[in-house]
């Protein structure tokens, strides 16, 4: 039997650009608008052509149909599926652990934003559950401004079992919980660390929370009940980044 390579359509300037730079996907075709190209689009096209990727011009209506979105920014690309990392590449080949564990983050925009911040803050792996979580789709790559194309991301069946395995390796598990008494700014985040961030509505599931070593929150004022998951995660990741570099 022949193995049929699954493909998907990336869209947006940064996702296509960063996917070419990362070199982890196969590129089959690039599609660009037949309108006058911006400087940024010209740069992406030049890079694609330097890698011998076929570039086809399309009417805007055709590009909208190909990418299935109005937010294509004049470019799309037919590529191989997102290359998920083997869990062993994250938890067995990491010298100093700084991981992001996402428990049921179902909004692609939040997932993309967390991945983008994680890459910038030096996170060396992102782990998400296979069920009840946004998968790493082209929409997530767009929300991450292409950062997803560079990050190591694994999907697992059981997040609790991964937490147990990480603990055996000396990794401390910090759960983000808006009701936690300990501020993220008072916690010691200099250790080998995995930050757990929960879903947009219910947060971390009770069983996952139970297996965290400690819980932290972002202090806040005003009438709004809690921060967006990606914003709270960004604060925690950059506080860990700051502490690790003191």
C-alpha cells in the first residue's frame, strides 16, 4: 500500500515565512494574490523561490477559497501536516526543563498566543492533551505569528501521567490558578519547571491541579474576575524567565 501524505493549507505571512525558515514541513505550492505585492510578501516569495517552492498567482477570491479564510494576508501554502514532537524529544533530551503544559486550552487564539510567548521566553517544549484541546492547526500557527513552526509540541493521552514522569526527573509543577494565595512574583521559579495553564472557562481540571507541586496566581485589581489564559500564562512565563536570569 502507498502512504498518502496528509497536507494542509497554511495562511498568513508569518506562518508561511516561519515554516520555510524552520524547514520542518514539506512545501508543495505557495499561493499568492495577483494584487500588487507588499514588500513583506515579496520577501516571502523570494525565499520560497530560493527553496524551489512553486509559487502560483491567484485572484483574491480564489485565495480565499484555497485558504478558507479572509485573513490570508495575500498568501497561502500547501504543506505537510504539522510535525508533532515525540514526547522523548521534550522530556528525555532536555538539559534544563522549562516546559508549558496546557490543560484543555480549546481556543486556537489562546493556544497560538501561549506558544508565541513560550518560544520568546525560552520554553523548550509544549505539551497538550489529545482530547478537549485545540489541535495545532494552521489557525493556531497564524495566531502564534508563525512561532508554532519552531516550537517542540507534543500531544499526549494523559497529562497526569506526564506530570508524574516529569516529577521523577526533578521537575517542579506549577499550576496557574486565579484563586491561589501564592503570587507568581513570590514563587521560586528558578528550578526545573513546568507551568500548567488551564482552559479559558474552568481552568485546570481538579485531578491535574491535585498533582501540581504548588499553585500560583497573578495578582490583580479591578472588577474583572480573571485574566485571559494567554495573558496570565505570559506573565508567569516571563517571571520565570526573569528569575532564571538573575
